[in-house]
């Protein structure tokens, strides 16, 4: 029986890769990647040369069939998303399910995750943490979902791009300006920034910046822990 390894990779700092991830990449016959160019840079850094195949969210089901065919012939495969743990706001979930249903073994190789990284330093926010990831880019849907989430007595973790972060922070502040947030920008990278404060304060901070770069993870405290 062939094996598919779902491999967690660094979210920024390459030193965060695990020994097991490196050994897995070295051992498999084929590596599927969300972006082959991005993964090639990672592999080149660690002097690993393997055949790469693109497996993005847009073609995941189709490529999964190709991967299953390769596994039927006896090949072991690794999958890596651009950064972090596959299947957490990244491709990988469909591939894992299809490979398992085809009778092959799916093995997790744990690694970094922006979700876990932010929660680890966010402090108290409630007993339950809801991972929502990216909200809809459509304003109406985004605000409706935010209101639903913020009425629950649970902390929430969201992801956002630099292009919509001010809009997201504004929506949160409009719903509850005093709700405590912890915002992580460029986590584990050279220009890492972590800000803790009220939704209103953090919204005003980013709204006043001339230029915003980097990916964001946002921790929203639960209603009773705000």
C-alpha cells in the first residue's frame, strides 16, 4: 500500500521546518504542491530534488485522480501547501479524502500553523476557539457572518490579506468597538508584528498606515472574555 504524507511547512521562518518533514520530502517519489514554484524554493534551500506536481484548490479533485494513479503503481507521495498545515484554509482536504477512499494510507506530518501560532500567544479568550479562516470578500456576507460569530461565547481566529484587513477590522469595531483583539502580521517572519488591544484601537492603528504589507491572523476574544 502506498502512502500520502500531508506535510506541514514553515509559515515564514524556514528554521521552523521539522526533521521529519525534511526526511519525508527526501523519501517520497513525488511531491504535490499548492504552488510548485514556492515549494521548489523550500526544497532547494534544503538541497532536495524531487518531481513536483501542481495541486491547487482549483484542480485538486482532478490532480487527486492522477496522484492516486501514481500511488496505485507503488509510489509514495507528499503534499505541501504554500505555508503551514495543508487543509487549514489551504488545499489538501479533498486530496486526503480521495486518497483514503482509494484504499491508500494518509499520514500527517505535523508542522507550523498560523492558527496555532497566534492562539499560543493570544492569552485568554474563552474556553472554545472557533477557526473561521478567511471570511467572504463581499461586505454584506462578511458582516453577517461576523455578527453570528461574535454573538457566540467563543474566541475566533480569522485570516485576512493586507488588502482587506482595514475593512475587516472596521467591521469588527462596528459590531463591538471594545472587543479585545490580538492581530498577528507576518508571523515568524523578519517583520513580525503582534498587536493586542480593542477593536477600535487596532482599526485606527492600521487605518492610519500609509502602506500595509503581509498576511494577517486575527484573534477575537469571546464575548464574555472581551
